[in-house]
């Protein structure tokens, strides 16, 4: 589908980050006094485009061929399978979940097949045995296509799931088990690619310069999206449109650079928490995806020059209006340590009128004649007002509608914003040694060959004392 760019342009409203709205907000001078830093960050991201771990910046431009392969394979899966299951974790799961929630029907799996037009969709991103058992209770593996996604090809959680599923498939289908598994992984490294070649699985490749949390716009996200009937060309088109909007070194003309700069300046004022609060159930899991992107990219203990630091901003997910009745009290009256990002939608995909009734109760009846659409907009604006009145920094990203084109813009916006913020912080945005440490300790604990040293390290770590367990 083609979208009108101007009508579907997402907007960043940062009024409530400025001193005109909140006491410790910024002035225009704050940008001019940091011009050197901002320009350097812009240039660093520009120079890095397409290189090393910034291959994701090329994704809106270099996937014509793979998109055709994805669409053809997705068509086959939609036609021939009742269930489609992603096995993956972290960046290999959060993007597919977020896009599914954003674009597909909010009760997709409960729809009848004729309305869904594709298989039921599940993403298994944990190794809780109860969850695996529960999945096996609701799917028929003989009617299921599994998409095993792991960039490294060795993540314990994903490979555990693969081993279990492959064993079940093989016991039921013998040689035909291979027709129920599609691998999405690195072409050059890891075990999954070797397994896929040996078993003859259909395979999609994750480009070298695309890390897990930056991978939603490559086959990691595009293939599940296409199986779920999402228009991936429009998604990519939206990402490209946002990328085009972020080509200027002028912070006031580059939305992602502006958003990153605002967060960076806020961190310097002790705002160490970034709350992501979309006002749309469809965007609920965009907040989860953002939490990984922001947390894993910016939480670092080394500067680029190797000197020690402890940087980052803790991401928190919230949902409007649900969390107004849970978190907003803290946001309004608690410490001045947060920046709140609201995401609003101008035009929701459904309109629901509030029915007449309760005439004798004016405090209820005032709602009648309005729509739920008006109510959610009023609540978003009211919460923004209350938070601003309390002096807390916040800004709003407005989507004209929630569709593939605006989602593509949003994903690219957050990825670019993260890259700019990492450059401003002077850290390596694209590594994750803290995650690797945990992965390696797991390998050691479960006896993976080559991890003897790590096993010894763990054995020598301070042991827990019973006196502190009650
Ligand atoms: O962003 C990252 O690199 C990580 O969070 C990974 O996505 C996560 O650890 C899963 O890794 P893999 O895709 O290699 O299984």
C-alpha cells in the first residue's frame, strides 16, 4: 500500500522539555552551546553508516531481492500452515512481537481463519518449561512452521528450543521435519548456519553489521511480519522516509538527533530514567523493544577511549491509559529523575461510541455522547498536562495513524536516536559485553566445551551464606 508521506509524517513535540514549560527545561542556548558536541555526534553516525555494526542504516535501501524471497516464502507459509512460531530471544524476538502487536488485529489468534488469512502466531522468547509445555498444548507441530532466529547461532535459550522442537518434529515426521523449520541467522558464523546447511533448512541471513536489537528491519523482523500479513514494503518505506528526515546536521531539522540530544542533556541533569508510554495497545510492545534498544545500547562501563564510566539511562515501559492508574503518581510527584516519552495516535483504526445511559447519574452520564477515541486523547493530554505542571520533562511523538508506514518511521527514529545518543555519550552503542558475560556463565554452568576457565571462575566466586537466607 502507498501512503501519503506528508499526511503520515510522525511528529516530535518537545515543548515540555523546554524551560518555557518546566523549570529545569532547556533553552535554545543549550543547543547552541553544545553545537560542537551535537555536530560531532551527527558526523560520527554519518561516517559510520553501513560500516561495522551500523549495517542497519542500509536496510531501507539494500533488500529488494531478499524482500521478494521473504514475500514468496511467507505466502507459502500462510497457505500451508495453521501455526507459525518464532523461536528466539532479545533482538531476535522483541521486534517481531512489537510489529505483530502494532499492525495485526489485537486478538489475532482468536479470529477465525477466514479473517486471519494466515497461521496463528506465537513467539517463544523464554526457557520457562511451563511455557514450552503450554505451547505444545495449543499447537499441532505437524501443522506448524517454526522460524528459529539467532544471529550468533548459539544462544542457549534459542538452541534449547530448537533441540526440543526438532526432536518432536523428527519423531513425528522423520525426514520431512526439515520442511517445518526456517532458520534466520548469520551467514558466516555460529552453529545454526552449519545445522541449517546440514539439515537443508530454508534460511534467511542476518547481515553482518546488524546486531540483534537493530535487526527488526532485516529478515529477523520482515519474515515474521510478512507471514502475519504485514505490508513489509510499506514498513521499509516508512523507515526510509524517517532516514531521509534525519540527514541534516542541524539538530532542529533532524528529529532523531533532536530526541537524542534532549535525552543526553537530560541525563546531564540527572534524569537517569527514560519512560516510554504509548497511548495505544498496538504500541505496547514497542515499549519493550525500545527498552532493549535503549538499555543494551547505552548501558556501558567503558568510554570509547577505554576509560571507565557507568553510563546509560534506565528504560521503563508504561502503557497509556492503563499505567495512569499505576505509575503516573510516581512520575508526577516522585523524584525529578525521569524523562517521559508519550506516543500518541491522531486517528485510531476503530471508533467506539460511548453508549447513552445512567441519566440520573450526571457524574457518569457526562461520558455519554463522546467516543472512546475522545476519551483516550483527553486522558493523554490531561496526563501530559499534569506531568508538565509537576515540572517533569516529557515529550510526545505523534503518529497520524498506526500503520506499516508510521511504524517503519518510528522504528528508524528510535534506532537513529539511540545511535546519536550513544555518540554523544562517547560509548560503543553496538556491543553488549554485559549480556555476553551472562551467556558465557550459562555455557560454563551447563558444561559447554571451551568454558573450563569460566567454570573455575564461577566456582571461585563468593559463595552465598545461609545466614543471609531466611
Ligand atoms: O541485541 C543483542 O545483540 C542481543 O540482545 C541479542 O539480540 C540476544 O542476546 C539474542 O542473540 P542471538 O540473536 O544471537 O540469539
